[in-house]
């Protein structure tokens, strides 16, 4: 495509679609929907082209666009993609048209506003994953808040006002620290080098922070990313927001918005503050393991099916943080792979729960029984998505969690051993929920449950199929992920006293320091 600005197009198409849909007459919702489908599918087409043409032989950012934006403040419009962000772009582009399609029967009022906010949300998320200037990243980070707030508040469930406000306040609180730390980093860099810059590539190559300053700035970035991840104990906004958001909002929230926190930790905190990342890694590993066990236990106790999946997301994101702060190539590969896998499995689960809610207007587990007999394909989708989510071999969830645990085992075994119990607990709460909802003899309205139609098959089947494909052929993703992960770990070793333990180190015998023969 030569100099075609494809990354800017990926950001601009959904935003342009949002603006155009706002001018559609309110009595013509079908036109707004058509604009929504066109914008999301065009974006998906460009994202697929990016994924197909991504060069696996380089560790550099690709398809980069670099233009001055606010020269007086050293702010530039820089976008680029590497092996860490390419799959976040692909997953985002996939989930939005599916989310829009899943909304066909749920969203019947103020359709054009819904489509406009939905498209604006996609454009903002694309900007977050593609920005290589810290100020540009912050602008998209804040922009994402607005459409998500209005989607929850406008089309959510009974407590939508409270949920929307809680989401906004939590995220805005973290954003304040992120902005302060970003500005401080830029000004410290200017004082040291004479050049004011917020270019991530420039700051990642610079090594001028003192130890205490690096820790303080790291904590500023961590405040924003830990809330969004969500890392225990900053997760309390998530279950309520998941429960009250419309189905497509829950899919996007679990699929990509939660990944923004983990992505921020890996992209910015990890590479800009390497020594602080090394020094504070034990703390983050502890929080990750607590999140894995806590999320799984609390998920077991839930009576609302959506809250079961919401708390399971807390546990799954714990595996992502565990992999990142294992500080090993294996573990970080696992973290990025889980960031790719989790949207597929959790997205499918939220979509099936949305179908159950559409039929029964309740998500209370006690209201369901024997659904599988009345709606076997619906039950089959839920069961397969559960298997994929709990990491059954053959599905993508297994690859991601296995690599994260292996990386943690290489770097610090106790964390990996305790986290392994989270895998067992995931099987317990998942299969128990399935048993209560789908097995047994159906009674009342459950006996008349309608099975899935073609539209619902089209929405769910691609997610399950992709999870199965990546579980059977992970090389397709790992070939693109690993070079960028190796670059990040090499940067960590270059700028800190950290040295990555090698896999054969786990064979060393405690005490003599020699490899086991």
C-alpha cells in the first residue's frame, strides 16, 4: 500500500462513521445501523490486511506515521504497530461488528445515538493501541471514557446510572495520576537532554531517571493501568459495570477495555521504568496471584450468571499480570496470548448470556434449569466457550495460561504453584454454573426456550472457531508476538540489573547451583 496511512484509517473510519450517523434522521434507524455495519466492517478489513501483511522478521514498529502535532509542547502524532499491539487491533476490529450484530434485537430505542457512541468507542480504542506518543495515548485513553459512559448509562440495566458513574470516576481517578506522571516524565527528559519529547521510542531509549523518580513515575502509570486491568484490589468497579452494561458493552469491556490496562503495563510501564518494574515485580506478582484465587472463589459464589463471568475475568487478567511480571519471554508471550484469547472466550460467554437474558429477562442462575434440552445449540455454545475459557487443551486459553504459568515457574516458582490452583477453581465455578443452568429437567419457561437462530450463530461461532484454531496452531500468533516481546525483555536487561533466567535454570539443584544431570 506504499505510503497509505492505514493505521490512521483504522482509527478514523469508525470515528467518521460515528459523526455521519449523528446526522441520520431519528425515524430512520436502519440507516444508522447500515452506517455502523459499514464502518466496522471496513475497519475489520483494514485490520485483517494489517495482520496478514505484518512482518514477523523485524522487531521494529511497522506502518509508522510520524507528524508534528503540537510542536511547542513536543507532542507528535505518532502511530505504529508491533507484535504486542497487532492482535489487540485485530480483536477490536472483530468484536465491534459482532457486538453491533448482537444488539439487533436488544437496542430498539435511540438507535442512531447507540451506533454513534459504539463507533466512537471503537475509534478511541484503536487510537489507544496504536499511539506511540504519550500525550496522544492519553487523549485516546480519555476519549474512550465518554462513549463507554453513555453506552452504560443509556442502554444498561436498572442500576445503569450508578454503574456508569462508578466506571467514569474510577477510570478518571487513575487517569489523573497517568497525566501527572506523563508530564513529569517529559519535563525530566527535557531537563536532562534539552529536548521536550513524549515520543515513546525516544523515552524508551533514554536512561536518565534516578531510582526514586523512576519508582514514583512507575506508580503514577500503575494507578491508571491497575484500575483498568483490573488488578486486585482495584477491581471493585468491574462486576457492577459488567452486570449493568448492555451485552455488546460487556463484550467490548471484557474483550478489549480490560486489556488496555495490561497493554499499558507492558508497553509503557514495563519499558519506560525497567528498574522499577524489576524492583516492584514481586508486589505485582502477589497481587496477580491474589486476583487469580480471589476472582475464582468469588465467581463460585455468584447467583447472577453475568457476575460469574465478570469475576472470572478478574482471575484471567491475574494470569496476564503474572505473565508480564514474570519478566521472562515465555511468560510475557503467555500474557499477550491470553490478551488475545480472553476476548474470544469471554466474548462468546457474554453473548450467550445475553441470548439467555433476551429469552427469559433474567440472569439469575436459580431461574434456569435444563436449558440444554430445550436449546441444545445454545447449551453447546456455552459449554464449548467454558472449556475454552478454563484452558482446556486444544483451545487458546490453555496456551496463554500455560505459558504465563511456565514463565512464572522459571522466574519464581511459589507464585506459579499457587496460581495453578486458580486453573482448578476455574473448572469448578464454570462447570457448576453450567450444571445449574443447562442440565436437569427443564420446567416452566425453560422447557419452551428457543434455540439459536442464524444471526446468533453468526455472532458466536467465529469466536469459538478462532479460539480452537489458536489452541491447535498457536504458532500463527506467537510468530508475530515473540519478536516484540524479546525486544522488550532485551530493553529491560539493558536498562536495569535484571537478567532473564533461562528455562534450564529450573533444573538447577538448590544448594549446589549446578544443573541437574
